[in-house]
C-alpha cells in the first residue's frame, strides 16, 4: 500500500486515512470539564512512549484546545473531526486497536456504546466530572471503566489510568 503524509495524517494513494498497527483513538466530547485536555495530552504521551499511535477525534472545541496547547505537535499527532471518525469506522474504512472515550455526560456514554458496536477496538470508558459515579452506573456494555471524581484536578483520573495501564493492554 502506498502511503503519504498529508499534514499530520497518514493517507493511502486514494486519499483515505489509514491507521498503523498499534493504534488508539481518543474520543473527546465537549471540553466543558477542564481535566479533559490535560488527561488527553497525558494519555497521548503514554501511548506514544509505548509505541502506540494515538489519533484524536473530537468536536471542534475539543480539538482546538489540544492544537493550541501543543502547537508544535510534540505530543499531538493526527486530529480529526469526531463525526468523520465515526463515519470512517462504521464504513469499515478505518479502525483502531484501542478506543478511549472521554465521558462526563450521557452523550459520552452513547459514544462509548457506539464505538463498542462499530469498532473492533478495546473500549476504555474514561469517566470523570462532578457526577462520575452516576455515569458509571449507566455503563451496561462491555468496556473497561476508568473512573474518578476529577473536574479541575486531573490527578485522580491520572492515577486511575495509571492503575489500569491501558497502553500495556
């Protein structure tokens, strides 16, 4: 397969993005809860150190926060629109080994459940925010739940992630 680098995205000659082996999709929702951006950058760093290629899929606000936080792309690699990522996966044009869904509301749970159905990826539900415990109770599909009450301080969620070591899974 012929592969070219188009900006920060690997694409085949037909222009469709491809995913290298050892890949992870980070699904970001509305960045209403402050810890999302820092935890995403932390997770990207840990995945890269383990040889896993992280791809971020989020809404425009979530993606923009990450791009502005890492303008020289020291950590951040490919960033795509969340709806585009869902479309590519459901059309079987792309898939990942791991999928980390950032959840702080009901919409995040819906995205995690959707990824569990359309993707072959091992799904990790990263649940955080003021009411994280209520969200954990709503998970009724197969996934690895990583949860902590983290709103402004990312350390509880970082600690929960480190205990699971999803980059070693």
